[in-house]
């Protein structure tokens, strides 16, 4: 015995119905664009720092065993240039791919929180998991990040332009 599949037929969309749906879609799109322009025109939003608050209390309380080691900052800077600068920028001011590491949210985070974030990453936002990087190297990165001068102005998420030109001297 064979069974016959029946296909449920839906009524074609009428012109009025299509116009209403297109109007709703246009209004939603316009509202989304307006909200994006008014909240923050930079490519990196402030909510990216919310991940810092997700570290477990025990992880946040961890101390950096290399905190007093000046060589850790230098080694961390080399690791930063190798693994992090591509996304966070050469000066750690952030960019299109990743937030500033000079932002108050990062600089006020505990070393344990930063270590936890490096270890676990934020994969859905493009931050890789660095758990395969040896633990001492992750602490060196934390030392480097904590050594950065905090941002003075509100973080725009964009690196400042580099000025390699020599300013003109006034004629005397």
C-alpha cells in the first residue's frame, strides 16, 4: 500500500499583505540603524567588557605570581605583539576586531580575571582560547596588560592615527 503525500497549499500573498510586511520590515530596519547610530558609532561597543564580570570569584581572586617580576612585562609585551596586537592594535587601543585594553574596565579588572579571560577566551566575539599557551606566558600577558597606561578619554575603540611626519618649523 502506498501512501500519498499531500502538500498543504498556502494562499499566495496579496499585494496589500506584502505591502504591510515590507512596511514593517522597513520600519524595523530604520529603527535598528537609528539605534546603532545614536548608541555608539564606534565598531566596538561597551558591552564587550561585560565578559570580565563573568569570571568566577575564585578565578578573580587569583594573584599574578609574576607581579613583581619586571622581566614579565617585557616578555608579555613580546607575546602581545605576537598574539594580540593584530586584533587589539599595536598600542592596545582596540580596533574593529577587539576592544581597548587600556579601557578602565580592563585596567580595573583583577589579574585573576584577566588570566581567566585569556584562558577561556570569548569565542562568540572572536577572542581565542589561550589555554594551550603555557600558564607562565599567560601571566606574562597579564603583567603586560596591567602595565599599560589607562585611557584618559572615553574609549572610542579606534586607534589614533600615527603621525610620522615632522611638524613644519616657522620661518624666522
